[in-house]
C-alpha cells in the first residue's frame, strides 16, 4: 500500500511539473519583438531591404535612409540626396555594405570616430549615365558589384564602372552558382559573360513571364519559379 501511495505521489509531482513547464512556455516572454518608426525616430516606417553584417549588426533600407541597429541603439544614415533606400547588399569578404537608392548608390564606411557614414559612387559614372532612377537590386559578385535599375546595370570593378543599358527594360536579377542572371522584358534570360550579357537559348518563354526565384538545384541545375507558369528546372 505504501508503495502504491509513493507511485501515485510521484505521478502527481510529474504532472504538476509538466503543467508548470507548459504554463511557463505559454506565458513567458515572446521571442519576437516588434518595432515601429517611433523606436528609431524617423517619420517613415516602410522597409525595402534588410542585411546583417559579419558582427551581427542589422541594416534596413528605409524611406528615410539606412537604419543601423546593433540590438540597443538605432542610427539613421542618410544618402547624399536623402532618398529612399531600395536595396542593400553585403560583401562578406570586406564586410562593406553597398546601398542602392533613388538616383543614388554607394556604400557605408566608418568615419574617424568609427561611425558609419554613406559614401556616394555616382560621381565615378560617366556624366551621361548619372541621371537614373531607382536602384532596385545590388548584387555582390566575386570580383565586382552590380547596381541594377530598370534600364541600366552599373558594374563596379577595380574602382571603375561599366554600364549596360537595356533595349527594353530589366526585371529581376539573380546570382546562382557563381553566375549573374537577369531577365529582360520582351526577350528572356541573359547571363553575364565578361562585361557583356549573353542571351540564354530557349529562354524566350520568359520574355513576358515574371521570374521571382532562381535557386541552385542538384547537379548544377537551376530551379526557376515564375509568376503564372509554374516551376522550371
């Protein structure tokens, strides 16, 4: 009888312990914390791009500029023309963050006090190309950085720019298996070979079909997800 009472007591203790654990999980602190524009003291709350650098600091492309957040403090970094930031990209080798804005692009660099500031690259472009619109994507390749607008590719290599202009209009670009791909409206898919875009045979099926995802697949194949025509491999 004593043994039975002891067993029942152990079961009751285990049940109560389990209930306490469940209650703690349900009533504990949430793992997600939300921030609105009041937290980072800007009038704008729309975010277009997010990257995290090697030490773990977060950067957000916002309508007011680049928002830097180290887990404790927010810091707003404005572009030269104070435009919206559409795109961000991290060079994992140099830990440099490249920035694409509206009629503006460049990178972040610490000043003498170690505070990150924005450095424009637009003045390095030929004068005829310095008037452009939104830089929707920035892609860091092994030996160059590409800033993409709807009509131009600005390719930075060894501190000099090569400009490729679309005959129609560029859509999205992708960097897969160490190759840069881009879709052009009315034509299809291209890949970057040297300083030129080469058309990919049979990719005309994408001339008017949006591509939103290109991912590496098995045996060096590429998975392509479209808007209305499904997935291709």
